[in-house]
C-alpha cells in the first residue's frame, strides 16, 4: 500500500542548504552514494562472517549506470539492503546514521570499514538531481521498498518488486547538470574518488565477461611492505599521480597501534630548484577518498611530497570533507612527520651515496620542513648536508669539527677563567658563476665554502643562526676578508687613498687597503653580511630598493697596485678606475652603463698594446 509522509527535518529551509551548500565540490555526490554502497556491502559481509546471514556466491560490487534517454544516473549495490522501517529511519530522518546504529549493535564483533553517515550523504544526490528514487531489498525476509522524493519536504514510499538484496539509487539528473550523464565524466569521478574502494566499481556493466572495474580493491599501500617490490612502488606512483619521472624513494606507513594508519609518501624529483612545488597527498578513510592535502593531518611541508594516507581513525564530520580538530589528528600528524624523518636518517646512515645523489631534490623540502616544524628540525638537523665548492657533501659536524671552547679574559667569582664558545664562521656561495673569483681565492688558500644558491637558503641560514646563536654564523664569500684572505694587519696609504678617491668619485663605496694572501687579484669588493641581508629583506617586503654600501679592498700585495705611485697622475686615475671595474665585474653583473665603461677602458688598454 502506497503511503506518503514528511521528511523529518527541523526546518523546511534545511533541504536547500543540504542540496547546495553541504559539500564544497558538487561532483563529490558520487563518492557519497558509492561510499554508502560500500558501507552496505561491508555490513552484509560482517553479518555473513558472524553467521547471521548467508552468502550467495555473488561478487560484491557496485554498478553505476548512465542513461541519457531517461536522464538517469543509477548506483546499485548488492549489500545489506533496507526494510521499509529502515528506510524511514535512515533516509527520512536526516543525519541519523545507519553506520553508527549498526556499529552500536555489533560493537563487540567489530565494525571495521564502515564509515558512512548514510542519511546525510544520500542527500548529496540532490545537488545534481531533480528527483531521486530508492529501490531496496533487505537481506531479511521482507518486501522490497520503493522510495521517491523530488527533494522538497515530502516523499512517497511503497512496496515493490526487486530481485536480490541490495539498494539501487536512481538519480533523475537535472537539465543543468547533464554532464553527469556522460560516461567519460562518470568514469573520471570514479577514478578520482573511488580508486581504492574495497569492492569493485563498474560503470555501465554489460555482464559479458569483459567488464573491468575502475578501481583497485587492494591498493599497494594496504599491503605489507615486505610484499612490495621497488617496481610495485614505482608503478603505483605513476598510476596514481601520472608522474612519469621516477620518485627518488618512498616511505611506506603501516601501523595498527595506537591508531590505524597506512599509506605511502613519495619523494619526487624537483623540476625547478628555484621554487617549492606543491605535491599532492591524498587522504582516504577506509579506502574512500576524502580530500587532497588536508593540513590538519599532513604538515604543511610534507605537502611537497606525493602520497596516499589511509586512516580509519580520522574523525570526520557529517560531510566526510572536513576534519574535527582533536588530539588524535595531531598524533597522526606527528607520527607521519617522525616516519619521514626516520627514513631520511636511515638513508643518511645506511646509504649515504643514494642520500647525496638525491640531495638536490631533497634540499628545499628538508629546509622548508625544518623552518616550519621544530620537531622535524630536532630529528633531522644532524643529517642536513651541504655541497661545498669542491663538489663534496658535508654535514655541519663534518664541516666544522668540534673544538675546545676558547678562554676569555674574564674571571668568575671564584677566580677561575671563564670559557665560552665563539660562533664558528661558515662561508657560503650564493652564485657559483658570479663569485668564481672569490671561490678561487678561497681554494688557493685551502679554505672551503658551501653552496647556498636556492631561494630558500637565505631564510634557512638565518633560521640556523637563530637556533644556534653561540655555535655558528654564516658569511657570504664576498662579505669578508678578515681571517680568511688577509695577510697581516690593515695598512694606511694616504697617496693610494687619494688616487682611488679621485678615480671613483662614488660616495657609496669606501676604500680599504689590505695585504691579501694572493697577489694575483688587484682588488675585491665586499659588503657587510648583515647590512646586505637587511637590504635584501627590505627589497623583499617592498620597504627599500637601495643597495648597501660596498667596500673596495685594494690588495697591497698585487704588483699593479704597488706600481700605481710610480706612474703619472692621468694613468693613476685610469688604472685605479679599471681596478675598480675588475672588482665590480667579479662582484656582480654589470649594469649597461658599467659594462659600457668597462668596454671602453678595455679598448684603451688594447690600443696601448697595438701602437
């Protein structure tokens, strides 16, 4: 007997909200309907295992059918099905979860794999439908039921005929949403949201033995790592992320306590070291896709990786799309971070060659992770490596062997001398080509420097100095000659000072005279490290476009400089200016005006040799 009734919601205004605003993406409706089918099959399978229902040997699966003639999209499962009373409870009473009711009843037996909020998820169908029908038959000895509603506050329900248990959701697709009747579109959504559903999902099933499911019911991440080969991991990566560049390595997450967590995180090769390329970490709950890059579960810096995470213990709200922020989520996030750090430490200790070969791709990720996550920095700090100017990779401990603290002149109250550790200087290169002359000077003196030429390096070096202010300071190779290139004390030379003052006529550059260890270089330009950093920071934030003042270090050990006093005044000015131009060319890229002057001066020198 056909009956009519009212959908039990607290306000008639609630249905339009559910239809339009419950989900951030309209196409997510298919995930919700298919996930409900997965829940229904999971429930029936559990009953079979408990001996409360009998299996019939039929393949557990979900069939999706598109029909442009009738303008319907149908999702059918062969799960537990519903009686008329259950339809009234789980469909007409919005957000009364059939999953929670089932789990409560079978709590002691366990209900793993059931995630649904069936009543609310079902109504996502109205985001694309003008009318929805349900045809369902329970595994129990009860008549099949037909339910129908146009998405307003009324519905009809009656007995009907249906062969076999299960539920069929028939969505009458609205004219404005007709793209969801296209087989290609539906398959794309299945691949996006249902790739790893635990039961086969078919689109337009023909039953001729040639049908292929669009999903993998046992994805690689759900397997034991011992059963997975390198080729398996690479294929899974390519198939899942459509990236045909092999990943460097991966972390397989597989744990059952204190929470269930499975997944694989891949370290991709970086296409451009000048930027941080965002990866894609797909979050699943019982093999049902939830979202990409959920920051509550995946720390921000790990979103540079590609991967899949499946965690049944993630507390979802009713739409499955957003997380409830609780301690469990924080624990999961910390565990994932720890496993990634453990993998890097293991590679550093056990396969240094592989670790070093992948460092160029890893560097930005690791440095960004240290800056963003203090726990990650604490775990990983000793395996951060730096490429030096000789092409060798060294950690800070290898670069700066431990030394005894230096004694100071101060005395403590008890009369004993105090000791303190002065920060050690690490020289770095930001542009290997531009700073080639400085590198040569360092190498000639047996000095070393590290390459820091990525965009993140200035921030990272400042971060390290902040973390260890008494242990280390970083100085760019063109910022200092004291203790590195200088040979002896500073000197004053009033005659040379006058010569260079006349030749330069630039109040933004000061001139100092030093005897350097190498006689091959007439002069070098240096800029105070922290003034340069301050200037660069000002430019970054749009606060300043000025350049920090430079210092020209004139090398008294160079024969050319020594002979300056012996030539006539006009030549003195020309040579001093040319010395400055040479130093400037080694310091930075010349401006058009500076390059023009340098070329004209070079022609004068050539002219002298051709006369």
